């Protein structure tokens, strides 16, 4: 076992704070890095030490400078780096360079990341493990004809996805052959500009599916467990807005099958650390694997609330070498993991729902939040006097509630979100409350088209 004394978080905002908290509870000293634009951000003050990076790089590139981050980590005597989500979290080169510098990367090995980190490769791994995937091509499309011939064989609609896309970006739905060629060219151009990589692939588009994903946790000794599923169907432009667990729209048998398939995929690559296997469930109830995220996810909180397992602490302990069944982690076997009650996470963002969810910026004059029994807040950069800049994602605070019943968890969420009073920047709180009050949400039956089809949610 290699006990960490100092951990650096190669990230910012709420996830940096989340990891610092886990470290402090484990008695580990924390190191933050921050860009010039983040000079006055809250997360910096939550770490024991913080260092400016990427002075001439710009707000995003500062957090992407592998060599500089590793250099600082070495200089400051850091034992391990936690990558959070986004930025370098799924970059095998970063994991490798940490390893080469003698620093533990808190996550899977570079090889595992390469095996499952890419959407196409992870589908190949899933097929080999006997898990159903959405019909699609096995490599990026090379010519127009290839796209047309795939769509002919699979049937319309199809979806074009940029290999390098993520966070719901770089996807186009195509409903007939006439649209396909134009959309394909546009997707390629757009991907080149946005991601510097114009590889596009194509798969069958499922109409109004549910997005169900499974939280996984593996150690360095070959043990893998799942922490059940999350329903992340409430999305806007393929981006998650509200997540909850357990999913109400699937049966016990479906839950067991989906969680079992997630384990099959993870086991086939001997996966370690925290990860998520994402699935879509179609109207007939069939599930298909779509991708694996080899990192912590924004919505991990809901799984923590129902299982009582601290996923971020577990990531750190696994990286230190502890087995899942050690006293430190305390997961003796899969059947010990019980999901109790219901948890819902709302992503409170600085977006204006009345103006097509445009991110808003400026100084926060008033910042008040709700708390109380069963309410958990994971804050990013919210405080009175904080300046919200246009450089980063608009997540302000995650409001997660827990209760014995789904109805009560909804009531708690509504109460807690209503207590969040922010002025100076616009937020989506009214919109979140409208979703929480909607009968389809209350029945746990929203599909991924729910927000697009209910325009009155922004009223
Ligand atoms: P990203 O990595 O950008 O988040 P994902 O592949 O995880 O992209 O997909 C995000 C969302 O896009 C899914 O939850 C779903 O709503 C939608 N989506 C992706 N692929 C399909 C598909 N083949 N059919 C229908 N919806 C899809």
C-alpha cells in the first residue's frame, strides 16, 4: 500500500473541490493548479496549496498542458494526481506521463483508457464481451458512399458522431438519404474546427430512448463491482440536466441485465478505478451499450447517496493499492452493496432558459443556498462577490437530495432548489423546478426527448 501524502487535482471548479474534500477526509494534503482566469475562483482556496499554471496559454489550454502540470507535481513532491472529469481526465498520454514521472494517476491505466476510452473501440470491447451495442460502423467513415451504404442497410434515422466529440457535442441526426451527404460534410468540417480531428462515425439512431448508466468500481486486484444504475434521460441537446437513481422505467430483470453487462465489459479489460458504462434503452425495453467513461462523472453523487459509498475516496484508496474488500474501502462483495431510497441531482447552471440557455456571466451579488436533511450541495464557484467568467462550463452548484421515496426526494429537490437565491447572474432554477413538477418526471418516465418536446418548461 502506498499511502498518499499529497494529491494534486488537475482540474477546477466543483470537481476539484469534491476531490479536495475526499482527500482532507483521508488525511491527505491537497494541491490545486489554477489558470490566470481562475485567480479568484473558490476551488483554489479549498486546497492547502495552489499554483498558477499556463500564464500565457489561455483559460482552457492552461489545464491541458500535460508537461507543465507534471513538472509542478514533481517539483511539489506530489504522490498522485486526480484528473477530475473533462480536461485531461481521459487522456492516456497524461496518465502515462504521470506514471513515467513516478506519480500515481488516480484512474485506470493508459492501456485500459485506450481500450475503452474511444467510442468505437469501447463498442468493439463490448461486442467481444457479449454485450449488445447499437448497430454502427467499426471505424471512422472513409467516404460518402460508406455512410450511404451503412444507412441503407441499418435503416433511417441514423446519427453521425464526431470521434473526438463529447459532452453531447458533435452529433447530427439524419432522417433520409437526401440529408445524409450534406450533414456528413458539415459534421466533418465542424469536427475539424471544434476538435481538430474530423473522424466521423455513424450508427443507428434510436427514437426517444432512456439513458441508463451503471457506476463501476474496480481495484488493482481484479475485483469489480457496480453501484447500480442512474437514469440520465433528462437531457438538453444530449447533455444531462437532472439525474436520479434508481431508474423507475426499467424492471428488476432489466436492471440486473444492464448492471451485469456493465460488469462484463469492465471485467473484460480488468478495469480499475471508477468508471461508467452508458446504455440506451429503446421503447421495446432492449438495452444497448453506447460508451464507457473511464473517470468520475458529474452525477456520481446520486449513487453515493443511495449506496453510502464515497466514490471519490474509493478512487483514491484503490489508487493507493487497497482492495475493494479492505477495511478502508469496505465493499466485501457485490451483494453487500445495497441501494437504499432515491436520490436526485439537479445541475444548477448560470444559463438563461428564456434565452435558449445562453450562458450568463457577471458578478454574483447575492448567493444563498438551501440545506437541511437529505440535501447535499456540491458547489463550484458560487459565493457572494464571485465573478462568473465566460471561459468555463456553466455548472454553478449541484443540488442532490435523498429520501426514502421518489415522491419525497422530488419534494425535497423542489424545496432545496427554491431556496437557492442568486442575483447578479441568471440561473436555470425555475426551469429545474418546472421539470421536477412535471407529471412525466414524477412518474420517472422521461426519455431523452423530454425537454425538447416540452417547450413550456422554460416558461
Ligand atoms: P457524449 O460522449 O457526447 O456525451 P454519448 O455517446 O454519451 O455522447 O451520447 C449522449 C446522448 O446522445 C445520449 O445520452 C443520447 O441521448 C444521445 N445519443 C447518442 N447516441 C444515440 C443513438 N444512437 N440514438 C439515440 N440517441 C443517441
